[in-house]
C-alpha cells in the first residue's frame, strides 16, 4: 500500500501542469476545485479498494491477466481485453502491484470528471442552482459516480473516454486530440457507446440551431450513414448478436437474462415491463423500498436527486426548447435516450444497472441544466423587455407633458 500512496502523490503533482493549462484556457474555472475533486475521487478509490478486499471484484483478474500473455499486443482487442492491455506494461514492466494499478485507474477516471465539468461550464451562461447550491458542482461530487469510476476496470476508462470525447466535440476544430483519444478509449471498451455518441453528434449537428452551411450538414449525414454501414456487423457481433438473425438472437439473450434472475439477489425481471417502466427502472432504481443492501440505500438518495432534476423538464416549454436547442444539447439527449433504451433490454440486475448508468447520467443532467439555463435567459430577456417598455412609456409621457406645457 505504501507504493500506492507514493503513486497518488506523484500523480497529483504530475496532473498540475495539465490542470493549470485547463485553468488558463477557461478563466471561469474555480481555483482549487479540480484539486479538491482529485482528492475526493482518490478517497473513493480507497473506498472501492476496501470494498474489493471483502467482495468479489473483477479488478483482481484484470491485474493478474498480464501473466497470461507473452506479448503486450496479444490483448489489444475491444472489450474486456483492452483493460488487460492497459494493465500489462504497468504490471509487467514497471512493477506496479495491485494497489498501485487500482489507484492509477482511479486517476484515469478522475479526468472524466475534469472534462465533463469543463463541458458543462463552457456550454452554460449561468450557474444553475439547487436549493442555493451550484448544481454543476453537486453533480461533479455525486458519490455513486465516483465509486464506479475509481477502480481497475472498464468503468474508469469508458468514463474518461466519454469525458475526453464530449469535451472535444464541443469545439471540434480546436480539440482534435481530445476527440481522437476519447473515441479510441470508447471504441476499445464499448464500441456501441461510441457509435451512439457519434450518431447523436451527427444528428445534433444537423438539427442544432447553429448556422452551418447546408453542404456540411449533408456531409455529416453521409458520414453517419457510411459509419453505420461499416460498423454494423462488428457492433452486433461484439454485443453477442447474430448479424444474419438479429431478432432471434436478441430474444435468446433476453431469455438468458430472465434465467439469470433466478440466481441474482438483486435481479429485476423487466421482461414484462412496458418501455416507460423499463426506463424508470434503469434511471431511478433502486429507491429506498427496493434497495438490496447498504450501497443500494446510498444510491437511492442519488436516484431521488435524479427524479427531482428530471421533473424540471415536465413543462410545455421544454418541447419549445428542444426545437431550438444547440447541437450539444441534442447530441446529449440522443445519446442518453438511445443508450438507455438499448440497455433496458439487456440488463436485469440492479447492481449492473447502477454501475452502467453512471456512464451516461451526465448527459441527462446536462440537458436539464441547459434547459434551466435557457429558461433563466428568457426570464432575463422578458424582464429587460418589460423594463425597456416602461422606460419608453415614461419617455413618451414626459414628451406629452412637455407638449402640453408648450400648448398652454
């Protein structure tokens, strides 16, 4: 564990040049907040490390996997093997032990929070408040989000990849490095999530309110079609479906999920649920009455916050907003909803649901706070219009009064 302590300190100081560069680019960034986030996330790395000492964790097999490969690139494949590929040089060549590799992965997950925070802040005009507190800061410190992204596993790396990619797509011309790195990480861990993000960005780019030349929109649509055709078969194979008989293989997988529920203490049989109920289960459960353990009770508080935030968009004005929303908002809405729908049909365990939804909940939260931001902007505009109208009426009244005096 001593080696892990030295590694945590080393990574903290190694991160400072990057954090300083980010702060120089984004002057609105609160001084010290990202460092606070670093230590907060490392605390959850310790929490997960402790959890793994008493519970079965895939992190152990990820770490020991380097013993099974003769060459580093033997594990260079999308999916689980990619985590073993990342682990190999640190464990094999640099002598990292299990504890060090766990906290190195925690550090990787930390960068997801850094870039999601920047993504939120640079795309909003105001700081949305939750009971007087800065909502974005609250979102960045949600415990469940940190717990599942603080260990040696796919959670930390896919979350970091999504953070890089989403931040890069906010300004594609200037952030090619972030886009390439994020897309690479997403593809190597969960190709279908990268597919959803890119399709969502294409649709958002075409339908967004930004003024874009027509030829660029057509090129984006054509690129999306071509990418869909090229990766369709590979994506289905990765997900375990037969490209030649998608419906039958999907039904077979659903049946297997139902059978697995018989041996799962936290299973939820969603096979008979309607789509709205499936989505509610994926987004907001467990709640207090169906929490399977202490962790589930802790997550219930977070889910209650999600329900409250989600309730903020049940307004007619939200439909008006979506019609005129910028590309990043439409992209986030498409990514969140499309991945949610697909996951509800292949997941039936609350433990897995809690872990998987942490990868995409920031997209939902971004759509909600962007809508709140738009509402506040409209309120300010209306107040300004009312104020200008009053000023104009007073000016006219003064002119009429002067005219009456002159006539007298």
